[in-house]
């Protein structure tokens, strides 16, 4: 069709094409400028945030009930509460307490065929043996002795220490709350069958109740029981032995 156009028409067509190309080029440049400006606009908040000076860290200390909070300086460091002498006393006493429970459970295998009692005894033995190891590690990590001093006596036997693990607890007059006396332990060793079952259950309920008293005494002592590991351990002892007391009470009722 170009062959039939006059030179003037061809010149006009060429001018239109050039004008269209120029418009397209100008439009592209405008679009690029707009896109660049929009990108810069979006980046302004980020740039502003980067340019803002960082506020120094601070520590907020909640106030007592009815009191305002306090802003403490960045140099503030957490301070652990002072360790109470009662904490170590509790751990040493509980090692001794647990040792007798393990001694009691060791009698089960040769004195009763009660499967339920055997399972309970195995559970108590395992749990309390592991807890004894934990208490020894806790004391050693804090530079504390793991033995309980004997009461003062006269003569050559004054101030002997009582080493807990593996000792016969019934031979000592110094007993923690709930621990069986030498007479009770002798009766338990001599019993068999259902008589043993009854003596064991009543004796272990007494024993567990003594442990609950020891935990209560710890938490009733001002400043004691604040150590996180000790707190968790003592609360576990409390809840675990309460549950076992309920189990033994049920077993004892069924044996009558």
C-alpha cells in the first residue's frame, strides 16, 4: 500500500510514526521516574528508623501492691536470695529419711508375694534412690556436707557424722519425722505374708507423712526454700508422696 502513497503522504506517515515512538519513550521514562520515586518513598521509614538513635536498655522493677514500678539502670544485675542454712539441713535430713524407705522396700521381695505391693515398693525404691543422688549432688555443688551430725554425746563418740546411703537407719536414735523406730523395723523384718503387707503399708504411710511435715517445716521457715532446684524438688516430694499415701491407704483398706 505504500507504493500508492504520494511523497507528502509518506512524509506525514513517517512523522506520525516518529511521534508515536517519542510518546512511548517518554511514557516509559515517566513510568521509571514514578516507580523510582515510589520506591524511595517506601524506604523513607526504614531510613528514618535507622537514623534514629537507639534508646539505652533499662530494667523495670515491679512495685509492691499499690506501689509504682521503678526504672533501674542498665547496669542492674539480678541477685539470688541468700541461701538459708535450713535448705542444707532439709536436704541432709531428707537423705537420711529416704535411706530408711529404701531399706524398708528391700525387705519386700523375700517377705511377700503381693504383686501390687511389690510394684509399689519398686517404684518407691527407684524414686527415692534417685532423689538421694540428686540431694547429694545439690549439697556437694554448694560445698555442703552430705552427712548429718549425731547429737552430742560424752566420751569418745562425740560429734560422729552419720553417713546416709547404705546405712542401717534403725540403729540410730536420731530420727527424722515419720521414720520407723528400731522396734518397728524389727517387727517389719520378722513379719511375712499379709502381716508384713499390713506393717509395711502402715509404716510407709507414717514415713511419707513425716516427709510431708519436713517439707512444710522447710517452707514455713523464713528465707528457706527459695533456691529454684530445692523448691521444685520439695514440691515434687510433697505431691508424689501424697499420691502414694492415697494408694497405700486404699491397699490397706482392701487387705482388711
